[in-house]
C-alpha cells in the first residue's frame, strides 16, 4: 500500500468519525449514517490494500 493511499484512507476514516460525532451531537441521523458509511468504506479500502500487500509479499519471494 502506498503512503498516499494510507494517508487518504486514514483521513477518510477520521472524517467519518467526525461526521458521526457531529451527527450524534446534533441529533442528525443522516449525518451519523454518512459518518458510519465513510468509516466503513475507508476500512474496506484498507483491508483490500492489506490483501494486496500480503499477496505481493508472497509472490515476491
């Protein structure tokens, strides 16, 4: 996983947490949901990148 990808995915995850917290604070269910969705998307991207990294490590040996 490239450094740019790691930073981008982590930024998306942090932004999702912020959205969720803001939604909680303002009783805005839509914003809460968007935050949760952003976090899930970021985590899915991170998982995919980890699989790619693991496969690369296996096949590069």
